[in-house]
């Protein structure tokens, strides 16, 4: 294969987009324009018909926007509720862990006090035994 030099040559960039609502609306407008060209109606009838179609289209778009808005609001509420539930679960878990630490600390303190008392008791017994042995 040889090397090609395209510098200075014109080129075409092709971008492909998925058809969406804008494409649909453009098609509807073109179709309405073609229908008007071939419609056997008077200007007044055509204007009334266009006005009615425009009102219907406006109502349809308004209903669609309200529907989407409602769905987005419902999803947002669901997400907010799930996040709040998860935060509550984490708080409960943290409180439970804190209580376990406090309980373990209290148990350790109680064990230390008990060990100290036992040590003092044994020390007292040992001193008493030495005193008794020295006085005999």
C-alpha cells in the first residue's frame, strides 16, 4: 500500500445521532406542512384546524412534561427515603458499637476493681499470717 497525502483535500465529517423528540417534532411539522399544501380547505378552516392541532399538541406536551416531572419527583423521593433509611441503619450500628465499647470498658473496670480487692485481701491475709508466725 502506498502512502497518501490528503493535506489540503476537502473532507466530510459524518456524525450520527439517534433520532429523538426533536426529530419527531420536525417530522410532524413537515407532515403538517405537506398536508396543508394538499388539503382542500379554505384558509379559515385551515387556520381553525391548525389552532386546534396546536392546542392539542400543547396539551400533549404539557401532559408529557407533567408526567416526567412526577416520575422524577417520585424517583427523587424514593432515593431520599432509601438514603434516610441507610443513614438510620448506620446511626443505629454506630450507637450499638459505642454501647459495646462502653459495656466492655465498664466490664474491664469492674474486673480491675475486683482483682484489686482480691489482691488486697490476699495481701492482708499474708501480712496477718506473717504477724501470727512472728508472734509464736
